[in-house]
């Protein structure tokens, strides 16, 4: 990809109406554009990151047996009335159709759609367990959308729903998903700062589990247990730990308070959403039994924003390799020199042959300072600099973002080095 034609614009001044690091960086760096409070356009640079996060999640969920589908965002009122949530979910967008006059909702979640859908398949014990997931736009009428992409009114979520013949099977799969969630956050570069966190289970079970990432931009307070590497949300432990409570996992009362942001959650729904829709399966004797359910969510923009908060070094984001928008940023200095221009073309072709569209070439007629300033926003793991000085040694300068190290690499060995 040549930077001269890439749809991206660096804003020289950071947004003054944004408080969070992720919002300021994403808007200034050309990752996102704010349409209104809680609603953002994800621009090509940001979408490259978002799609890589999506692919990581998809790989892990498919490895856990998930089958992908796509459900509507537009929901009929009667489904939500059937579960008793039409008047109780405070962030539900409700409206009346101008033509049909029927009442509708924009889906903040999809239990009211997936349960009656699965019922149509007349399940037997031979069909279970079943795991269905999607990446779908969610809408939530947040009272106060804030913190950039960490809390929006419109966002993409991966929601996985599991269907089981009994609670033991659900419990086993629940534990399996904990492993895949850990993989997801590790691959996105925030595993060390992300804790599985006990939270309120509501009417579903005693506890649910959130995945909370420690960051000063977070809206939640968690208490971390270094003994078992789990955490507890303040909502269930009381006001003054450790006197007010202890770790539900190991009983330890020596807990450390941190601000955090929720990047995922998992719930044991049990029969909460199968009962209202009479979602049952036929057992071996032909009798009907309620299907037991679990659900597992991750907000993609929120995860992307959390990575930005955690990986910011003050002037740029040190993107983890698996989700960086580009792997290599090729930056020639003084393209007016034929030697630099010609060698840059050769290097670009050789790198692109291996990494295809993972190479961004800054082919613009700008000063070195301007190019480097904008390169900080791109945050590619490898920055390859071509200059008259390095070419005299038949080499290029390679800056490695994660380690902060710089090496002079022979052009003939560049592909091997970057591999």
C-alpha cells in the first residue's frame, strides 16, 4: 500500500473534547472519526486493526467448535416481551415503525433472537452441544457515552451462544472458553494486564465472569488477587476490601485495588432464555427437556481501545504484532535522489512479495521529520528507513518498535531479518 493514496489523514492537534488516550489517538492518527457522542466511523487504518482482532477471535472460537452465522439487528417487540426485558433493559433502543406502526428494538444482545431460532430446528440429544456465534453491530442507549471507543452507543460484538443437554456439559464448555479467551487477550497483547474477574451473575447464577484490563482509563474498580491471579469486581465485594470481602476463588483477603475496563464477559444462562421460548430437546427416551445455555461476548472496538490505552507510550501506540495495522513501514528519505527512489522500489517489491498488503510505503515528498511523526501514529512493528547514507553500505536502518532497538541490515538479508 502506497501512503500517497491511502485514505488517512493525521490531525495536527489532538481532539480537545476527548479525555481518553484511545479517543485522542484514534482521531488524531486517522483511525476513527467521531460522528457524534458514542458513535464513530472506523477509518481504513483502524479497520485494519479491528479486522485483525476479529480474525483472532474467530480463530479461537472456531477452534472451540463455534459455527458462524449472522442475525438481524432489528428485533420485534414480542420477543423481548416474552423474556420480560422490554421494559427492564434501560439501554434498549425502542421505536415505532413509521409505516407498519409495529414496535421494534435495535439489538443490544441477541438471546431474544437466537433462542427462538434454534427452537425451529427441533433439537434432539444428538444435536447437542451446539455452539453458534456472530460478529454483529450492537446498539445500546448509553446514558453517558464516554472514554472514546471504550463505551459507545454503536459497536461490533462477537457473541457466542452455547446450547447443552445439561449443566455439567455447559460447565465443561465454560471452562474451555476461559482458555480461548485467555488466548485472545494474549494474542492481542494485553494478556498480562487482563484478569478473569468475578462479577454479579444477576438472575443467571451466583457469579458471572468478566475480563477486566487494568488501565487508568477504566470505569470499573477491581480487586486483584495475586495468589490465584483472578480479580473481583467492586460490586460484589463491598466498599472496603479486604475487610468487606475476599477472593471467591481462594479466599485470600489481601487484594489490590485497580481501575480497569471490561473487555469481555461470559455468562451461564442456564434455562433463562430457553424457558420463555420453550426451547427443549428430545432426550434418549423421547422426553422433552429444557436446553441449557451459556453466552460469551467480546466488544471489538472496546478491545481495540483497551489495547491503545495499555500500549500507549505517550506519543504513539506500540501495537502488538498480530494486530498492528501494517507489519512494515517502509520510509525512504529524499526520494528525489534516483538511487534512493530506485532502491526503494526494489525493496518494496521484495517485501510485498512476502507480506503482500502488510507493507506501507511512504512515497510522499515530505521531510524526514514529517514522515517520522506520522509513522508514530501508524505504529508498525518494523520501520525500514532507506537513505543515501545507509545505501552507501548497501543497507537499510530497521527500527523495531516493541524493543526500541535499531539495527543496520544488509538489503540482501532484509527479508530474512524481518522474518
